[in-house]
């Protein structure tokens, strides 16, 4: 368990998914409960461990940063067993109501995401002690929210800051939207970031700034090469010459091409 400096106020949970593939795959998942509010639910493949965490803590509402199965995989279970509201981006509610079909690698890593019936995130997302500003932060996914507790300086960032210098992204990601979201976030008042895959970071502003600078620099390079008459495919090869191992595992659902084409 990673050190949680907010032990008194925030219960955090860490799960690990490791796949013995070539190359091996490993990813952490972090969940947070504050004052009865669970932020994201984790995937169904980690249910044995996450259910223990859910049972050890009081949960009276659940909010999701986005509908991806590693964030929403236990939403149906929580809804059924605890009978609590599950809040989600208003434009993902219809998607959540249907169990999706996934590529095999996603099923193996994260498992099924059962259908659940979500409600729109209230304008005032709050618990007895905390109040959250709900911020639209598309980029990783078109319907992604972050939650800011400005009095505490906490930002629950979902997948916004998972990868500070991405070299390969999912086909649904959009780097122009990501840049806009990071610019929006950079202007907010917070210091600590709670990330869904890398845990708690005290220097959240700095991470945000680093990712923003990386992407702005990439954008300038892409624009420059386009002006020289290069096609996106050639730009991709020039900026990302190394073999993309995540692309191999995911059958090209991840690719550096999606960085170039959306930036
Ligand atoms: Zn995601």
C-alpha cells in the first residue's frame, strides 16, 4: 500500500493487474473514499479485493470520472449491494446502461463491465465535510470529469494525468482536447492530485504543467513537420521511432499515430 498522507480523511485502496504477456503488462488502480463518497469503482477483475475495501468503509454515494471499465467495473455491484446512487457524466448515462463488447485484451485485464443505471452528477457534489467542483476535462475520453475540493487543495483527476509524457494513446483519446483540459486545470487552485493509476501526488500542479509543456512542444513539432509537407504517418515515424509495445499488446488500439492525428 502506497503511503497515504490523508489517512485520517481519505481511505485509499490500491489494486494491481499484472499480465504475463510479452511484453509483460502491469497497471495499478487506486480508489478513494472520503466521507462516504467513493470516487471510481475499479475493474471487475479486482473485485475480490475491492469488495473488502467497500465493506470496510461507509459508502453512501459513488461518482465516476468516466465510464471506462477500469473505473466503472464495480458500479453495477455497488448499486445492487449497497443501493447507493452512482453519478456519471450526463452524456455517458446511456452508454453505462448497456454492457459493452470489448477487445480481448481489455476483457483479460479489466473484465466485464456490467450495465448500471447512472444518474447525472449533481451540480453541487458534496458530502457533510467536503464540496466538489465538477470540471469537464475531455481528452482521455470525450466524457471525462475531474473533481476539485478547493478548500483542501485536492484534485481527483481520473485519467487526466496518468501518463505525463504519453508515447502511445488509445484510439478514443484526443490530444487537442487534452491540452485544453490541462490548461483549464492548470489555472485552478490545488496542490494534491489523486490519480486513478498512479496514486497521490503532492506536486499536482507541476505534473499538470509538465504534461502540458510536453504536449504543446509535440504540437509545435507536428505543425512544423506538416508545414514541411510531411504526412501524419511520416511525422509519427519521425517523432516516435521506437517500437510501440503497448500497440502490440492492444492490437493497435493504442498507437502514437493517435497522438499525431489529434494534436
Ligand atoms: Zn480511462
